[in-house]
C-alpha cells in the first residue's frame, strides 16, 4: 500500500494537533509531508523533531532561517519555507496526496485554494474559505478534479448521512431538510444582561469541545453555526431555507438529514474532532481514531431546543447574509474576524460583536466578487469599515468617561 503524504496547514492548532494524533496512529498509511505554523514556532519545531516532515512553513523569512538552523543542528533534514508562497507550495506540491486545511480565518483561503487547483484531496476544516468564496471554491473543485471532504463535525455528519451522489442535487435524493445541530455554546441560557458582561476567558471555555480561540468565541455568539449554514449550502448544493438549526446541548448528534419519507438519518459520536478527521482521511474506508465509543446509557438523554435569534443576533445576521448571497458573506466573515479579535483584546464587549457586524454589513458597498483578488478586495474593505467602527467606539468611550 502507498503511504499517503499529508500536508497539515495550521499544524500547531487544535485541528492540526488532532490530525497529527490520527496520523501517528497509522504510520503504515500516512506520513507527514509538510507542517505549517504562524506564531507558535517553538511548537512547530517540536512537531518537526517528532514527525520529520520534508517541509515546514512559517510566516516570515527571518523566523524561517532561525528555525532552519535549529533543525539542522538537531539533525533534522526538514526544509523551511516562509510566507503565503511557502503555504501554497506545500499545499500544491506534486508529491502530496492530501491536504488538511486547518488555518483559521481568511488567512487559510489562499492555501486551501492552491490545494484545490492542484487537484488534491482536501480535508477542509477552514470553513471561512467556503463562506468567503464558496462559488469559486466549488467550481475549482470540479474543474480540477479535487476531492473535497468536510472536517467540520456537522458537515462530516451530513456527508455520512447522504448518498455519495449528493453533488447532483438534494431534491432527486429525496432530501427534505438538513438539520444542523448546535451546542448553543457556554451562554445558551444566559440573559442579554448577562451576555453584556461576558469575558474572553468565559467565552473561550466551551462546555463540550476544546478548540482554538476564534472558533470558541464564534460558538459562544453562535456565529459559528451561521458560518456553518453557509458552508453547508456550498458543500451540499442546498438553499438556506433547506437548512434548519437546532440546539442540542449534549453535542452527541453531530447533524441530521431529513428525507421525504419521514426518515431522519443522524451521525452520533463523542465530541472529539479525531472522529471526523479519521473519517475524512480514510474515506471510503474506516480507521480507528482513538475516540472511545459513545456510552448511551451514561448519556441517558438528548435535548433539542429552537435557537433564539434575538439573543444570538450573529446567527440571524449569518442567515440573512446566506440569503443575500453575492459578496455579503465575505463582509460578514471579515467584520466577524475583526470583532472577535477586538473582543479578545477587550476593546469591545460580547454583545457589541453583532452590533459591529450589522453596522459594517449596512455600510459596506457590496457587489459580486468574481475571482480571488476581488474576494480579498471586499474582505479588506469590510475590515476597513470595521476598524473605523472600532475607532469611533473608542472615541465615544473617551468622551463618556
Ligand atoms: P487554532 O487557533 O487552534 O489553530 C489555527 C492554526 O492556524 C494554527 O496552526 C495557527 O498557527 C495557524 N494560523 C493562524 N493565523 C494564521 C495566519 N495568518 N497564517 C497562517 N497560519 C495561521 O484554530 P482551530 O484548529 O480551532 O481551527 C482551525 C480551523 O478549523 C478554523 O477555520 C475553524 O473554524 C475550523 N474548525 C475547528 C474546529 C475545532 O474543533 N477546533 C471544529 C471545526 C472547524 P499558530 O498557532 O502557530 O499561530
Ligand atoms: Mg462545527
């Protein structure tokens, strides 16, 4: 059997770490070809010592040179590259079989697209890529014969509950709806007054999943579910009206597909990303992931609740952006990235996150984006609007105090 060469984009992150865990369990099937990091260089160095990849990629050239000489003195032959060029090179390298796209945010789009245009097998965790450029991304997947497998647990669940010819459309398959489950995050039962006082540490403490900071805040605002709704529309050729969000606090059912005959198929499992990662890596085969089987009697019950679009305005904004289509989701995503970063830096409060996004959506002039440079132009414009909003905010705070 050919040992598959795997590039892990975002290797130092939560998904990257889980991916390397699964790879380590199957050395006869998978080998690490390249690892990339952004700020956690010491962690990347440790990963290089352990996995001995052909390439490692860091953000800037000076950091790269330092890492290169450290690795040489440790007797590791890894070649260090840097910048966006380095990311795209290891995503599209001819010897690579599969690329895990696990960089967070808009920063992950270009390298994910490079893997697509090189016709790779893409394990897609970076949902922001599809939110920003779904039409372009899916077209490129088809044109270049790439194989796109969803890592996001909900989308991986839906994928598992659909027949494999879903790309030809949901209606001929008898699919009535897709049900996207959401944990509801740490503030599922908080009042609006309580939400106003939420701290970054509280927002990052997710009850069921351990994840990177950005997606943890997105889960707390429920923007994550909104981004996932847009992601699902592209992956499964669905209209926003065909997707329903349901809160399921135990995070055991990862999503469901509802068929016209009344059957509902669901995928269940413990909340551990190694399950969807192992599923996508081995598909259509199955391999062990290290995740324990679900203990149904210990679980005892499962609850389902309709989401509250008033307290969780981010979900409403994302649904509206999905319906608006065009470049609106790019603006939504960019404004959200700026808002989440500002919240983590304690520049704005938790309930100001949707306020900033809504104001930017209303102020940014939105058109279509026909290619990647146009996507990034809209992204940059929305970030400018968001930063103007933030600066006004600090002026107001200054006047008030
Ligand atoms: P983390 O923050 O844990 O990791 C992000 C990774 O991206 C790190 O390796 C980081 O490098 C790298 N990175 C950050 N900024 C840049 C940049 N500007 N250029 C290049 N690399 C960069 O995030 P997660 O692993 O939690 O999430 C990754 C993606 O997967 C997100 O899109 C998220 O929505 C999605 N996802 C995550 C899930 C989870 O359970 N965590 C579940 C479903 C989807 P460094 O650490 O060195 O700075
Ligand atoms: Mg998810």
